[in-house]
């Protein structure tokens, strides 16, 4: 675990199958507006665009692919979105959760499987419990091209949904049976979406 230094701004692109598993589980409709506020190299937003025609992709970093850089999600003006779906920087995931829930009741955050195993996060869990905890049944290979196929981290999706009753349910997510090619710039970005930022 200590062989590799931590990436600046917690930049760990999400392997496509992780996002596919979530959106297939949600049953994401193509008429929904999705905000991906930590888009980085476009790994997650490219997958989301296969399911929804309106994906707003932003990132704090300037050098992003398929989105608009220089946008601090925590300070950004609120954008109307049906869902906020992202792999947040782990060091400020709580702030991302709170900001996302101030925008929409429909939020999905990719977090370490041990995220809630901290006393300091208990107040957040009690105040805004996720509707679902969806642990992945495989370990994603973050930075596979750089670090190889020996993933060390277990992750889960935490999902908040409108109409939740304050009860958290648990369901393991299976890995999709197909591999989606990892390619950047798969989709043209709708300039009208970027203009609202």
C-alpha cells in the first residue's frame, strides 16, 4: 500500500465497470440531468453519457477531459441536477456528500468500503443516512496502466434517493459481465451545458 505516493487532489480515475454497475442498478433514465463534479479524465462521465444525454462534468483541476475544469464543487453555484454521481476526493468526501445533498436528494458517491468506520463520520450518517450501501464484489484496479492489476482497495457506492425512509439497506453489486473500452473523448460535450457553469 505504501509503494505508491498518494495522487495529487486524490485523482484516481474510476474504472468503467464500477460506474456501469451503479447506473444499471439504479436504472438511470436518459432524460435525467447528471452532475459529475470530479470528472478528471472523463472516465466516469463518459460512461454516464451512455445512459443520459445531459451530463454536466466539472472538476477542480484545470486539465480535465470531456468537461469544464477550474470548478470547485464545494464553492460552485448550484446547478439543477436530478442526480449527483461521482468518485469524490476521499479526503473531502463528507463535504462532497453534504454539498450534493443540498442540490438533489439523489446522490451516489463511490467511497472506501471502510468509510463509515470512523467515529467522526457518525453524525453525518445519523443526519443523512444513505438509502443504500452497495459494496462492490470485486476490487477495481484504479490506475491499472500505472500500477498493474493488483488492486488493494475495497470500495462501495453509497446512494441517497428521494423518497427514502431514513433506513439504510445493503446490497452487494456484481461486476458487469462485459468490459467497456476505456477511451477518452467518446462524446462531444454539449456547450450549452458548460455555459451554465
